[in-house]
């Protein structure tokens, strides 16, 4: 049993992310992400890749990027 989804499992045509902290918001086509990152990238790892936030690993001022509710995938 896997504890994560991969991009191949992603059921939506578009991936939408947002960040309440910096106000960033974006939508990307799943087909484009598949071409760029491959079907085996884990959905949590994909968020890090597409957010490209310099604060991702900052323990004090960390990134708050997340998938928008319309882009979420049910847990396996």
C-alpha cells in the first residue's frame, strides 16, 4: 500500500496551487506537468517543484503553498 499519490494518479485536467502567505496563485495543465516531471513524481514533491519558493525549507518563515481545494486528491 502506497502512502502517497503520483502525478499518474492525478484525476484533474488542471493543477492549481496557492499561497496565503505571499499571495501567489497558479494553474498548470496536468499534461504539461506529466511531460516535464514524468508520471512517477509524488504529488507532494510536485508541489515543491512547481511552487519554487525560496522559503520552502525555512523553518521560521516556511512556504505555505498548497494545492487548492479543487485540485486535491483523495488519500490512497
